[in-house]
């Protein structure tokens, strides 16, 4: 049987890891063993092994060819060498053929690895090419490496931890939120528990709507959903005066959307125009809204914890985001008119005039 050893801290596991493992498994007809490594003791912010294991299990999506091994974790050493790990597995499974999956950057530095030649003899070294990365052909030839067809996704676990990227399996994303990992405490600092629960519901549903409508990068909907209300429970006066003076006559209930856009840019480093637009107009709407803005506007109004049966509206959004948005917009106007609430402002009027 063929076995691929794939080592790393997987903190957290992301779509790049899974893509590499899936492609290598198919092309080599091999099982993939994810070798969870112990994070160095000097990394005080390291995620607990139990969390990393659970995220790996979720990311596998039931793939029977994927498994987790804790050999390196259980050794209890601060530094593990790949040669020792490979020797262990070769001894455990003497009749199997082993491959060792490495990242593109490790190809050029492989000659510096401990007992590199012996390692490449015991397990065939395999790798993916990364766009724009110059490979050391000398190392590839010397250590008899195999390039797996396809390209590695340029995703970094550190970018995910820093909330710069969310290219993760949806189940992993939800796990991170529910277990308060990585970037979550920073978001929670702006929101009460009740408001955070609403934001999580909006993010989760928005992701599903985006995916159902084949929107590229549905994780952007998750970004926007998590951050859309971060301006709602803070003192917004100074930010409004200094950065949004043109909206000072808007109700306070509306002004938080502008402050949310400001905080997303200044405190969370969001630069994506669609995410920022979605946050900026999620309460009022506007004319000519991008798809992501339509999704967040709608999901903010119809996420299940709102306390009414929104299943038909959610279904409409799932089936067609553009038609669904119009349906939600009509329902929202009817709701305000029924309560005899004044909902009109320049932005909302533009939204109604454009779409209705």
C-alpha cells in the first residue's frame, strides 16, 4: 500500500493543505497520514493539540484515505526531525511504499535537512509547484523528487490567524468561531454576546448563500458577516464627525454601518472593496449594490434568530441572490410600514428607487 506522510502544525488546517493532500492521494493512489507536530514551547499563542485535531477531522469531510497520527506530539520533544519520523513509520509498516509531502519552499532547502539523502531513500519526496516560485532543479534531481500535477494554493495559516484570509472549510470556520480561537477574541471585544451570536449567524448563513449562488470566494461573505455590526455597541460620535460628516443627520441606528466600515479598514486591515461596501450599506441598502452587499443586507434581516419564520426568504436567497434580495427588500419595507416606522433616508430611497 502507498502512504503519504504530510507533516505540519496545521494551526489551522486550510484549503491549501487539503487540496495538496487530495491531489497527491489521487495521483499516487495513496493514503495520507497527517503528522501533527508539536508547536515549539516558546510560541505562547499556540493552539491546543485537541483543537487542531478536531479541525483536521472536520476538514477531512469523511475522506477515508485521510488519517491523523500523533507520533511527533507524543514524543514530547521540542524539535522533531523528519528522518526519525520516517524511520518510525517504515519500521511500523515495512511492506508499504512511503512518500513524504513537502511545501514548495522546502524543495530548495532540502539539502539542509538532517540526513536528507537517507530520508529521500526511505520515502520518495513529493511536492507541488507554487506560482512564481523558482525551484532548485539540482535538489529535485539529487533527491529524486516527484512533482505532483497541479499548483499549491497560496494560503498561509498565519494569515488566517491574523484574519487576513479565511480560505477554510466551512466546518472549520464555524469551529474557530464557536471555540473562540485566533482572531475571534478581537472581534468579540467590540460585541456583546448577543450581538456576536447574531453576527455569527449572519456570517454562517451568508457563506451558504454565497456558495449556493456560486459566488467566488464565499469566505468574503463570512468576513463581512462577522464584522458588519462591530460599530453598533461603541461610542461612534468622534468617528462619525471625523470620517462621515455627510451622514451625521442619519439616525444613530443607521450610523453604525459607516463606523463598521471604518473599523473594518482601520482595526482589521480589510481592504477588499466588496466586503467594505457590504458592511457600509447593510442597514440602509444603496443603488447598484455588489452581490456581497446584497447578501449581507438580506442576511442581517432574515437570519433565523431574528424571531420570525424567515425560511421562505432564506430559500429565495439560496435560489437566486438578485431576485431574493428584491424579495427581502420588499418584505423589509412592508415590515416598517406595518409598524409605521420612518425608514426613509437618502440611501434607502436610492435603493428602493433602483431595485423596486
